């Protein structure tokens, strides 16, 4: 059975048996991968601590085929983790900070929801690593880092909200209405019933996060940040068609 090595971020883990763990990884070259870490829950495990959510690792995996599916056309089963090296223990560094840890949880859950098993997602992987590193460095507020990741991940998935022009007729803005189902900012002629009317500063903040204008983002006020984060979350969950479990627990203070 073939071995392969890749750079990865641990997105989620759950228990398997008495000592094993199933680990969901987003890899640099192989997309999302699910693998078994044998014995990693034992205190004597050589690499159990490296397989925690938010960990950036170099990992060697053993490809396995499902039972009874041997051969070139066999169905792939769970891979087996055979070796890991830590590239950045971001999750461990943030685990004692509730505000930043909840942001990590939402970022990892979003990355998992936006990927398919075995399909490469290099841009999202780089966004993920960058967001985790930014949370550890603490250069920007964790809420802004989270929202920047979410809006850029949506853009990468083809769901970028319209911010500077009407989402329906492309009329140049700025526009005073925002409708998630319509795709973002909308003009008065296209505005559906029930559209929100956010402050202009909130929409400007979303644009700053999308384009990496951190000087403008860091200078925003708390009201704009709260409103922008609500719009970003609503836009994402509309396209995902169900909510993110971790998002309600994010501490925006």
C-alpha cells in the first residue's frame, strides 16, 4: 500500500475505540483527508499531541482500501497516520484563550464544510494557515481575523458578496441596502422586501477584510465590526444551507 507525505492542518478529531482517533485534515496537495491515528490518545503516544485541532503539521499517511475493495478500482478507506512533525502548534497555543480558540473552531469548521475529500484546495489551505498564524501573533483582533477568513473563503468558493455594486443589476454603489439571498449590496430599484440597511462603515469594513486592507479594518469601530460580522455569517450560512455549530460560541468582545 502506498505512502504519501503532505503538509496539513488538523480540522477536527473524534474518538475511535479505546485509544485511537479519527482525524480530519486539510492537506496542501491532497485536499481534505480522513485518517486514523493509532494509539494517539495514550499518554505514551509519540505524536498524539500534534494531532489536535488547529495544529499545522507535516504528516506521512498510509493509503488503505476498504475491506473487500482491493485492486486499482478499490474504494478508499480511512488512511493511517504513520508519522508527524509539528510545523506550528497553533491550536495548543490558543487553547487557553477562549476568544481566539472559538475563532479557531469556527475557522476549522468552515474549512471542512467548504472542501470535499480528496479534492485539492490549495488557496483555502493557505488562507487557513494564514488565519491561524494571525491569531497566534495577535496583531489584529480575533473577530476581524475570523471575518477576513470567512469572507475570503467565500470569495474562493465563488460566493463573494457584492459590496461596491448592486448584486442584481451591477449598478455602481455605494448602496444602502444589503440582501443575503440576492448576493450582497443592492440598489433601491432591485432591493427585495426585508433587506437590511447596514451602516456604510460596516460594508466598507467587509470590503477592507476581503482585500486585506488591515489599516482600515483595525481602525473600524465596534458597531461596524458587530454589524459586518453578522452580515458575513449570514451570507456564509445562506450558501452552506445550514448553520455552523461553532459560530454561536464565538466571543466577539
